[in-house]
C-alpha cells in the first residue's frame, strides 16, 4: 500500500512545474555536454520487449507496441539533439509474419497510421532536414501499406541532414543476398561502350585474327550454338581463357569478351574487381556511415538477423536489460558515455603506437 | 519529459484514429518540445541573423563553457565508475574462478553442466592475439588458450568447437595446435581421451588415430571433438569470393540472377566455411565482433562477461548457463 502512495506522490512531485523545469534543464545540459565529445554517426536499435512489457504491466500487446512507438519518438529526439546522423531501427522482421494474424495486422495498421502522420507534417521534417527511409523486402507488404511507405519516402527524400532507416520487413540475410544478386546483375550487364575513336570490336577482332584459324573455327561454332558455348568446349574455353589473359594485363579493363554473334561483342566488367566495398554499395544502407553503436533492449543477447554485415567489425554492441517502452535518456546516456570513453581510449592507444612505429 | 497532460491528449487522439486533432493542432502540441531548427544557408547569409549571432555570442560562449565543464565532470564521474566496476568485477571473477575451478577433471566440469536445460552443439569463441607480446609468446599463449577451451568443451561433451582469431596466426600452425590440444586432453582425460580433428576452411583436417581413441572410451563420454580454426578471411572475404564466383558463372551464362537465393548462399557458405554456431563466447571486456563471419552469426547467442580480461573457465561456464536460460522465439 505504501509503495503505491509513494509512487503517486513521486509522480505528482515530478510533474510539478519546478521539478519539470529542473529535469528539463538537466536533460538539456547533459545532451549539450555529451555533444562536446565524439558522437556516433550511425546508431542501430532493436526495439525488443514490447510484448513482454505489455504482459508484465497487464495491458494489451498492441498497447505495448504503441508505447514502443512513443519510446522511439523520445529516442529520436535525443539522437537528433546529440547530432547522430543516421538512426536505424528494427521495426519488423520477415520472421515476424509468423505471428498471429491480428497482431501482424495491428502492426501494419500502426505503421500505416504513423507514416500517414509523418506525411502530414512534411514541412516540419523539411525544416529539420530529416528524411525517412524504409528498408527491407517490399514485396511482402500489402499494397495499401506499400503506397503509404512510398509516399512517405518520396516526401522526405530531399532532406539531407539526418536519416531514419525503418527496417520493415527486414532480414539481414535477405539484404546480403539481394546485395549479392544486384552485384552479380551489375557485373553481368555489358558495360556501355565508351565513345572513344577506337572501336573495341575492331581491336578485339584484330587480336582474335592474330591468333590464327583456331579462333575463326570457334567463332563460327559459337555463333551457331547461340548463347551456350557447349560445342568445342576445350577450344572455346581455351579461347576465352587466352582472351582473358590478354585483357587482364590491365585489371580495371573489361575482362571477359563473349561472342553472341559474329558482329556483336559484349564486354563484361571484370569479376575480379568485386570487393567488400562493392557489396557494401549494394546494401540497403549503402550511403550511410558505418555502424558505430548497436543497442538491443530486453536482455536478449543475439543479433537475430539484423545488420549482420554492418556490425561485423568495429561496432560496439550493447545489450540492455530494460524493455524497449522504458528506454529513454537515462538508459541511453551510459551507452553513449561508454562509447565516448572507448573512443578516447582508442585514440590514446593509437598515439603511442604511432610514436613507437615512427621511432 | 513530455508533460503528462500532453501525453494524455496525444493518446486520446491516437485512440480515435488521429481524428481528434488536426495536423495544425498536433504541431502546436509538439511545438514546445521540438529542438531549434538548424539555420538554412540562405538565412545564415542574412545580415539580421549575423547581428543576432553577435548579440547572443556571449551567451553562447558561456553556454559552451558550461557544457564543457559538465562534460568533463560527467566523464570524470564515469571513469571513476568504470574503475570501480572493473575492480569489483575483478574481485568477483577471482572469487568465482576459485570456486568454479575445473581442477583439470572432466567429471567435475561435466557435473557443472549436466543439469542445464540444453547445451550448445556448436560452440564458438573469439580469441585475440596479444600483439604487444615479444617473439613467439603471443602465439604460444594463443595455443595454450585454445587447448584449454578444447579441453573444457570435450569435458562438457560439446561436439563441435570453432575458434576465430582475426589475424590468422593460429591457422598457420595447425599441426602444433593439434599436438598441444592432444596433450592437454590427455592430461585431462587420461586413458579415455576423445579424438580431436582440427581443420580450417579449405585445408585438410588433422585427426588423431581414430581407432585407438574410439576403442579406449568406456563410458558415454564424448568420442570426438571437431575443431575449426577461422580467421578474418573467412568472414566478409569469403562472401566476396562467393559473389565473384557467382558473377563469373552468370557472365558465362551458367546461372541466372534469379537463382541466387538465401538457401543457395547459405548452403555454399556452410559448406565451405562452417555452419551456424549456437553460442559465441567473447573473452574481452566488451562486445565487438572483430571481423567474425557475418553470415553465420545470425541467431547465435553472444555471451561475454563485463570487464573480463583473458580466457578463464568461469566465462565458459557462465556462457553455458546463459545459453541454457535463453529463449528462442523464432520471430513469433
């Protein structure tokens, strides 16, 4: 009984004007103080624990999701004030489609309503330079949600100051596979011939004719068999290999010459040029800075198919015990402080090592 | 932070499908909480804005100094807190390591874990090469740590172990690692030593004499422990290599891009590198995946002990406890 009265008294006290003013001043001071140190450029949040919070507080699970949205609004305000450039949140996983239908529908409704609101406040977002992006496999969304998503993204497309990435519906493996697929597609498109006075077809034909009659035989064999060089496999393969050996002297130049007819020579970009950066550029988060901080609430210590590729090297990961609807400045502050402290230590370690190396 | 009255209004509006307040009313509701908008370049060029800046210059300077002061104080308090936390954890870890010592007895270790709800079938650890160590002592320490972990795994009857070490030093000394592990297992188990097979991706495996080992085990202990050694090139780089191969095949017309599915990539990567581990142990003070293969770590439980330095048994044991208590929901 006394606990209930104490919490009510505490709430009354905290909502009184002097206490509110003091708290507000404290928050502003702390955020301003944090800004004096290094601030992460890209932060990722896994908004976990809405349903468990709802169950423990004996409210509906969909209420828990609404409270989770409010927590997200709080966190976004803090991140904006601190100067974080990109915030990525895990809203909905492709695995979550396995949940009961009414819950999935409730979440889709929530997303639609909130995105609609966002569209209505378009000029406010424009003033603050905030843009919203929705990452994930769009084909799994129903048409009405997709329409709202597209409108929201296109309304805020031109704002460049800070980005909110909503991963909805998203799985990191699916993102990586899509990146691989689009990289392979890019490298399977014949590169547009550059407009130099030298014709590449003429040069390649000259080189081919130098290699003697063998090339002419396989050329006729290729053009008759169409796409698949199945006839004369050894000869045509030898030809292709020798072709690539002559052209891979210059690794950046097109590497593979494939003959689809006697007149057309399609040149493919060299597959050896694919690096981790290439795949990076094909991810959904291509133009975002590298991930600095990864926060997961509700005590679960897994990645669960979120940002697997992005947080693989330097990202510091924090697993917090609180549930997502409770998350606020007082939980985020230690995370930021620890990150800043770690950055300072790294900078200090780099300096003596550089001194030793140069000495 | 938000006034309770405003929260109430917002929630009432939300329940009615946002029809209670018009957009303008909503913006008025939010206005006191919005931060000051950044200045547009056109406004900055405005002379009046410059004059305002000069007048507020002193105020801004004082504010900045005040913030710097608070920043220094907060960081001083924080580093004090971190030092206290580290000291506390060191004391607690020392006490629990004495209490939980394995005494090189596999039965003791198995006793610790046999009551757990579930055990990982594939355990993974990240080891760090001590780069400041002179000569070969860094490598020797790594091999010692790896052998310890292998011995604990064998005692706890975990059949598969993978060791990730970023620089790849361990990979270059597979026979030496194998010898050290066999010796350590012999020291732990005596005559009932399970067989060890060590491999690295794209390298042949080194096995102990299987027939002798298998015949000696009398009870139902672990018969064979397979160890996989990984390095940074098995992470992103192997995915890049797979992409190169797929691009090559697509250029030759052997596959089309729609054939590239998650299952294909998964099959290729688990075949050539390793499958998914159930539990990943980190022996450092913080959670950082220093290049660990990103594809495989999808649903892996990640365990670390805050402020812990170095490889010791109680991190291993606590990781297993955490794994046993973890709930997998599979998205539902």
